[in-house]
C-alpha cells in the first residue's frame, strides 16, 4: 500500500498558529456528538436544566482529558474521541434504576477492558468477533436506539403537531444527505454541526412556540466539582448489560485504531493498539467516577486527514484543551442546550445511518460468498433486538428486577443471539477471524 502524501506527518509539530487552526477544525468535528449524546443522556437522567448543564459540562471535561491523554501517551494517533453511542443503549435500557448503578457498571466495565488489554487476554477474545458478528453489532446499535429517536422527534410535551414535526424531520434529513452528497473536504467533515445550527434556526423561525430557552442561573465560570460525590452501587443485571455493551465498544475502539494506523502506516501498531485500548478502559473508569457516559475512539479521522493532508497528532492537543475549557463555561453549554430535541433526533438519524452503512459495507466486503445462512445469522439478532426494543413498558415492568436490564435490552439480546448463531448453531471449522 503506497503511503499517502501529507503536509504534516504523524509526529510533526506545526507552528503554534497552525496548531490552533487545525485544532479548531478538530474541535468543530468533536463537539456535535458530545452535544447530541450528552444532551440525550442528561435529559434521561434529569428534569432540572441546571443539572443537565452540569452533566454536559462533565462530558466535555472527560472527553477533553481523553483526547489529550490518548494523543500524547495512549495510541499516539490523530483520532478524535467522543461519547460511546453503544453505552447510550445500556443507559436507556437501565431507566428506572438508580443512576449510581449505571455509572458503577461503566466504571467496572472500563476496569475490565483495561485489564483485558494489559493482560493480553483481549487478543484471545477477538476470536469471537468474526465479520458476521461485527456486522450485526454495528447494525444493532442503530436499530436499538430507534425508540429513543422517536421520543426525541415526538416529545411527550409537544407544542408542535406531530405531523409538522415529522415533516420537518423528513425535510431536514433529506437536506443533510443532499449536502453530504455534494460537499467535500472540511465542509463535509463539519456537516453535522453546520446542519444542527441551521436546522435549529429554521425550526425556531417556523415554530417559535416550541422555543423555550433554558433559564438555569449559573455563574459564567462554574466548577462542577462543587458538592461532587460518587456513590458506587452494584446491580448484577445492569452490570451484565453494560459488559455486553463493552464488547461492542472494544470492537469499535480496535477498528478505529487499526484503520488510522494502516492509513498512516504507523510503526509498532501492536503496542499502539494495546496502549490505546488500555487507556480507553482507564478513561471509561474516569467517566464512571464522574458519573457520565464513557468514551471511545471514533473512525471519522481517516476522512478528515485525507481531505486536509494533516496527520500530526499534536493538532489534537488544542482540541482537548478547548473541550476542557468549554467544560467550565456553563453559558456556552446552556446555549447548546437550547437546540430543539427534534433537531437532535434528526442529527442522530443521520449519524446512525452512517453506523448502519459501515456495517453493511463490511458485510459486502468481508463475505465474498454471501449464503442464506449468513442472512439467518444476521437476521435473527436484528429481529429479536427490534421486538425487545419496542416491547410495551408495562410488559417489561413485569420482568424480574435483576433480569430486566438484560431481557429488556434489545442490543444485549441481539449480541447474545448472534454469538450463539455464529459460534454454536452455525459454527464453521477453520473460519477466518
């Protein structure tokens, strides 16, 4: 594979002015997913706008630290980091349980991931992740978050008619995909944040009655460490649910690190991968301690590097610092919090379509002789996950308390069923990993 011609190589250090410019570009790419996932989880946990702002502050802070550490001491690759959407599945499925049980599970999940990476056991676990399993998991994430998207675009307290909201969502998504088709370079990489800004303005102009700005009174430089406390509470059902989510997170992390490593032909990829996954685990422990959703390396970077020709990992240092600075400016977070939920849900649809597209692309490229059995292995988990995700709440409420986070989680059931289908029912000898 011929090495790509770059303006700045992996370990090059651009001048301070260029570092800041390139750092701002990465910042514009990092912020949308923090906004989307952070606001969704904050809304799930809290009704109080002030508490929601504090939660998003902490997400910005932890992601900023994660970028800074990974670039300088972890995998040392130009990879953007953000909240793990797969953990959002676990958080949504654990609604009704004490918040501390959720973040205790995230802390323990991060610890186990770091331990597996340090000990070398993660290499053995990779045998479970065959192409058919990975494809199914990538697609499952999109399907099992569908109920949450429906709640975002059709909120319980609606001041706009459902028909008007639906028409707005369909138009918004169509416009975003048209823009994605024709934009190139940095404009394409920052499409989500541009679409969210324009979409919010258009929605507020068309439906002014839907705009209720947050009035939470917070100082301009507020520290979320005030009255900060962490309570560890173990719930076996919630923990098992999150451990399965961490299998998917590990696949995502591994794929992101390897893809950028191969693109840049980075040296010593085995050590970079091990350090990167180890730090992902440790940083997820930090997320659990702070009581926020865990982070993961994103696979967006190759496209950004290809369009800018800048692969220097040091350009992400200002990005990490910028995210940490934003964490201590609540008015900026409050401004972000005014984005209508319909726009958040629409942007989420676009992101999850990319997730599903990645799974389907892998399916067609990794399985040259696609057989009927391949379709069954992918089909059953998807069907089960959809059925479980849309079960009536009153039916899920009748499940045993310990089993509810497992049997009521479409993603968990989907992952368990694909592993059974792949490694037991349709097990093949000499199957490539």
